[in-house]
């Protein structure tokens, strides 16, 4: 949040740590991030500070919303522990939706393998199940997903609450997995793809296995729906059979 609310003195050897906290009550997520821009201003050669700063261990704290004291520029200075709002509601986040529609797809052919290509899950993509039906996966199968786009486009396989029907928006679908029987399920492949190591989100793998087994709680008759976190218009499903 920077001056005038925050400005601390540091010395060689200090360890600086930045934390961001998100409320993940409604879904399982790992893609949140806290963005912080820091400016380090060294003292002059004679040791005179070139920027306001306080000792974070001895300075009085201001815990009020909006830092009512004025922060480090107040007299005496205070160190604020809450940020200030930097912008209002973003226009793009005004596109709200939610689960809509009913499930009426028929049962399709058995499978143990799903390819991801051209922004489709095959078999099982929502755009095709009206013609091919929902693919069935025998209980005990290691269901294999393969991202054929993965050298240029990353995809995920992420559980979402059945039936996962509704327009894509800022808040839908969510990674709030639940099968057609109401059982909670939580799985995510992470970003299947090959990219620059260490600095990008890619898993550096194109394939991922989902154990559709009794040990994982799966049971015959339940339909499982999933989506791509990166391209949430991509939705897929399968039905567990004996």
C-alpha cells in the first residue's frame, strides 16, 4: 500500500515476506495471487534516509480501515496494517451468472481415455454429448486425459458442481466439485502443457490420470462434471458404471 500508509526501514540481512490472503470458501483454488510493488530507497552516503520510514517493531500500529491516522507521515507516525481500496468494481466482473439448466443427456459409450484438442474434451464435451451421449467409465479405471494442444495451449481438468450448466461468467463455473448424487469431489490436473520451466504455470506434462476407484469414493451411477480453469467455456462429463 506504500506511502503514506506504510514505509519501514530495513537493513542488510533482513528477510522480507509478502503474504496475500483469499477467501476460498466457495471453491477449491490455487490460482489466486497477491501483487505487490516495492520500492527500496537506499540511504545517502552519510547515512541520511532519503525516504520516510519507521521501525516496524517499535512503531505504534494503526488498525483502522483506511488508515485514519495518516500512517508514517502522521505525528507521531503510525504503521497501518490494512490496505486501502485502489479501484472500484471492475466492469468485466459485472458479468454474473450461475448454474442453470437441467441434465438430459443420454448414456454413451465406455471409455478410459479423453483427448483434449481444439478446446474440446473428447469424448464427453458438453457440445457433443447431445449427439454421442455421456461417456461411461467403469469403476476402477484410471481415466487418462491427454492435452494434444499442450505445446501451445494449456488446459486443466477441474471438478465442478453437477450439472455445471450455465453461461460462462466472472463467477461461473466454480471449482466446487459435486457429483450428480451430491457427493463432494475435488480434483484438478493443474495446467497440462509444456512451457518455459520454472517461470510459467505449465505442468511440463501433457497427460494426467484420474483414479475413478472405490477408494476415491466413486460409485456406479454418478455423473461427474468438470471444466477447464483457463477456458471455462470448456465443460466435460462422464458417468461411472460397474
